[in-house]
C-alpha cells in the first residue's frame, strides 16, 4: 500500500536555487519540537488538518548541518545516513522516520543497521510534516496552513524520494478511515489533528491532538506490577502455544480492579519483565494464575509485544487462556 515515491511526493534538495543566507541562523534543537496531546476522538471538521500517524521514529533533520535527532535528543546521523542529502540545503524538517518494505511500514527495521536494510530491500524515508526553517528564515511563527503549503511546494519541486510529505486531509470522514484496521495493518497508527491557524510551538502548546487506532481484543493476566500504580503484566501464546509476556496495562480503573481482585491468585516468586524496546525499563511483577481480560489496545505491535500500555476493560471468565491467538 505504501511505496517510496508515488504515495506522497519526493523532494530533491539539489533542485533548489541557493538564495543568500540570513546573517543570523536561529538555533533549533530536538528540545524545541512540538508534541501532541492524547485525545479520545477526532475533533470537529473545519479548523483542523488531519495527518496520518505513521509507525516510525519521530525525527528532526537539519539538512544544512547534516544532522538527524530523535525526539529524545539522540543523534541518529550514523543510523540513518539515507536521510542526509549530499546537497547543502538550509532546511530543518520535522517528521516521522519510517522504513518501507513491500508497501508496508515496518517499525522493527528501523533498529537494523543501514547495511542490513540495504541487503533486505528496506527503504528509509522521512515523512515530513513541518518545515521549521529554510535558508536561515524561521517558519515557526507562521500558521500551520502556510508552513504546510511551503513544505508541499518544496517537496513537489522534484526529487529522489528521501523526504516525502506526510499524508493529510481536511476531511474528518477521510481521517476516520485512517483509524480503521486496514490502515493499521500497513503501519498507520492513527491521526494527528493540527489547527490550521496554529503556530509551531514547543511541547503541547501548538495544540496538536493525537488519536490512536484502537481495537478491543483479549489477553491473559500473567502478573501484577506496581510502578507507582497497579498495572497488569499481560500475555498471549507464543508460536509454541505457551503464554509469554505481551505487554503491560495502563493503571487499572477502580471498578475493573475490584472486579479482578478476587480472580487473581499468586503463582510463584516475583520476576522481571524486560523492556519491550531498547531503552525501556524492566518491570518487576508478581506472577498470578492466568485469567483472561478484554483490553483496548492500539495498533503498535513489535516482535509479539504491545509497544504501549493497553487499557483493561473487563474480565472475560467465559474464555480460557488457551483460547487466545498469538499476538502478531
């Protein structure tokens, strides 16, 4: 469903003329990135642009200084040399670094080396959704509508596919399609809503909203953890049929905790659940006899694990852990 040149328009930095540079270049760093606040549903149509939320790594790319940063401020130049054009272009871009394989976005491939990605036919591109500065001119004080137009004009000029435009629509009904399971299967995790009139501001001050694709499913409770609040360690069967950890829950709502409390029985000494991804902290939990619960989970699944906490909705005493399918 996703390609690297036709779904969105590519950019060729070398195609642009080089105007005189401004004497002062406003410093921009990953600490200046705008952030989206989680929201339960899409806002009304009208003052909002709805962008696809791609399954990738948030990244800021400075094409002039040839630097790539993660949202946490880590330098990613060596990991993603594909994003750094040999041409010197004074543009600072905000977007999502994605890996494309066979028309799908593949989050796990972003953790591979550049050489392995080349060998396996994986293409890394930046799905850009904002142009923070161009040739020394800061664009962050401009409204989103104008920044998006300048970004689109720049990308449309022609190029090699290294930077592409993040899909967006003013239609709420069109955005609702991106929240469906068909798009989740190819790597669209939801929608980010941005006010057309909004300027680019640090943190959540830009007014962006993040709506994740979510679906109800079932999981087995494997244990109870305390990480400042009571959460559950959840599991699904592995390829061999044995239950294995598949993620953790968000803190339990009081009615759900009351419903589950009499059903959970200790089953051995405490143990550690490793972090689902590099850099994530392990979780200490007390194992329990497995019981099945209904959960509301988003579309981010990697190596058989939910990447984000899921919300436990209710107990499912009518189901046995052996009835559950593997998490893929």
